C-alpha cells in the first residue's frame, strides 16, 4: 500500500544528491536562522520568555525549508531518521554558538555554575515553547481535517528545531566548563553531535565519557536512532485540540533540562583545560 504524502518512515534513508544539496543547504539555513531567532545572542535573552507566536513563526520557516528539501530529494515525501540526521549534521556548523569569553562577558559576576544554570534554563524555555507552538498548530489543524496531511512534516520540523537548540546548549556548556574539543569547526560540530546523541559530555579528545562512548561510536546510526526516538516522543505535541500544546511544552522542556543535567554532571567532574577560541558561524 503506498504511503500517503507527508508520512514519516523511521527506516527511510536519504543521501543528498546533486539536485538535493541546494535545498538541503537552504533547509539547514532556515533551521539555524530559527535557532538564532529563538535563542538570541545576549545575556538578556537568556532570561526572557519566548513568545509562542514567535516560536510558531520560526517553526513555520523550518517546515517550509524541510518540505522543499524533501521535495527536492525525489523520494516522494518520505521523511526518515537518515534524512533528518543528514539535515541536522548540515546545520551543526551553522549554529550561532558563543565561546567562553563571550558567554562570561554576557553574564558578568556569575560563576560557572550560575552561567550553566542560565544557559540550561533558557534552552529549556525555548524548547518548551517550541513544543507549545507545535501543539497549537496541530490544534488548529484538527479543526480542518484535510490539512492533517501536513502534520508529519511539522512533527519532523519540531524535532529538528528542538535538537538544534539542544545542540547549541551542548556546545556552550562545553565552552563554560573548558571542555571544548579540538579541531576545525566541522570536527567540533561532529563531536557535539556525538555528545547530543549519547546525551553525555565530552572529554578532552572530543569523545563521550563513560559507557555512553559505545553509543556515540556508532556515529550516524546512533544519530538516526536518537532522532527517530525524538520523533516518537514528540508525537505528544499533536494530540487533539490544545492538549498537544501542554504535552509538547512539558516534554520538550523536561528533556532539555535532563540533557543539561547529564552534561553538567560529566563536565564538572574533570573539566578539561582547553584553550577557548571563538566558535564562529559559517
């Protein structure tokens, strides 16, 4: 039986073709722009509540970019873990990351743990608002049954946007704890992707600590599994009416806080004294 347009196949794999690459790059740009809009770049932004309408607008931009990339892939509208992982990898080097000097300058008079508290709290508020915005969009679509076909793409967009916000948190927590991995931006981005995948901190060599290293060592396969799991968890955002907004906000915020707690537990034990340089943005 053929899949309906817009359905998600966790098993579907995707490799960027020459025709697909520009659309994938554009989608990555939309994703990184959305992260920049929602997270800001100043200390004052860390304490602000994110407006749901702003989150909905940012999410819509990601949906549009993702839909175009899927169409350009030539695989109908099958969105799988492999395709989403590829897009997240493409986005990783474009995120608006701040180095330690910038973070400390934006949080004067705060110690390491207080800055980490601010970063984690801000990221949790952002991902929670993204979940609420996704649930709000879904609630509107439940009143217009024909548009339910768009829900899977919106689910994928929510998953990617939350992952990208958390990826920024991963990078900036490593900066604060002097655990920045070595190498060029692409290498550091891969290390941060491994950290996000394993939900654990990195050591000075850019590898995840403890038993989580086994998970991260499987690379792309583990990343695809992590994203597929997030897709399943984010289904709660698409419950009927406004129930999805409540569930989506709670699940996303809780998940981001737990990620921050795991990373901080790893990084605070044996902080790596690695020279911090500006991460930069492509």
